[in-house]
C-alpha cells in the first residue's frame, strides 16, 4: 500500500504541474476552481447538485460564485421548484468564457500529446481510462438503507424498468418484493447518486435469498456487482445465515457469469418466482 500511495502522489505532483493547475489563472483566464465551476454550471445550473457532485465546501463555493458574479459571468436566482435552493444562470459572457476555456483546453492537450506517436497516444488514453475506472470504483461506498427509503425505491424502479426491456415475458413494479420482505437492503453510491443495489430476503432460519441485484449501466464493468455481493455475504454471515440462494434469468448472461465466477453453485429450482430460470447457492462461513 505504501508503495502505491507514493506512486500516486508522485503522479499527482507531476501531472498537476504539467497541465498548469498550479498557476493562478488556469489556461490563462480563471482559477482552476472558477473554470471548473463555470463548466459544470453550463451543463447543470442547480447550485446544490453541482456542489455535491464536485464535493465543494459551501463557503468556498459561495466565494467562487461571488467572483464569477463580479465578472458578470453568471447570475444567481431562486430555484423554480425549491425556494430554498439556487440556480446559477450563465450570462452571454459566461457562455463565451466556457467556449473559450474549451478551446484553450483542447489546444493545451493537443500540445501536450503532440510529440507522441499515434500508438503512444492510444496507450496514454487507455491508461487514463483505466485510472479513472479504478479511482471511481475506490470512491463507491456500499451502505445498508431502509428497503422502503427513497433511494432504495429509485434503485428498484430502475431495476424493474431495465428488466421490463430485457425479459421476453416482461417485468413490472408488481414483480418487486415489498419493503417488508427484506432483512437487509444495500445501496452502492458514487457520492453523487446510487449506482447499484441488492436485497436479502430470509427463507428460513439458516437460509436467505439474494434479490433484486442491480448495477447502473453507468457503473458497469467497475466491479460494483462483486462489491455488493461481498458486502451482502458478510452481512448475511453476521446475521447467522449458513447459505445464500438466488435465481436469475437466461436473459442476464452477465449475472450468471458473475455468480459462477464467485463460486455460486447451480442447484435445482426452488420457490415460485415466475422469472427464475437458473438457480444458485453459496455456503457461508460459520
């Protein structure tokens, strides 16, 4: 861990210096904070959602907003749907500044990678994609939530909506278990929004069933499914269950492959789930 930490710190120091983050005026115009805030507000004027997405301190955000207001780049107003919240609407000068920043950013990157061969540029892009993928996975947190909570319902709604497209026989909200059926419900979040969920339903004193596992398309191939299952298995063992069971559908080959890769063994059918076509079990450590 210490070696990895040191290598990441070294990369951070080099990269921030190389792309000009340390200067007072990022890309020759604004501070890095101002430039990034302008970019985000040009796509989402909701100040609160931008603050959460960027992880900004409220005081620091207020100072940035005042600075951009003084430069006549935006105007603050009440949120149309929430009088307690604010929106930041970019002025014509603000939109022009964002366009200029995009142009300067493109030019800066082009200059940065121009000495590389096409193959080296592709290797660089692939490596940066992998860095972003792994850092995003590291930021995802898995936490228990109430199965009837708004965040759980939003995940289950997305789960049902996806299965309605993928199952030949269809799938709807009536196919979801009621909140009272779960002994545990876990949600994975990237710090901004939920990106996955899974529930645990008791079948007996020693056996529980994995239900309604879902990962957002935006977070797939990050290992979120594995993290959700690992957390659920740990919680189930601590609750005294000796075995986990699940069923899935032939229309979900990626789910079947995941369960098989994690040591779930195929078993004969159980229960009366009309959508169950493949059945698996996993013994839990005592």
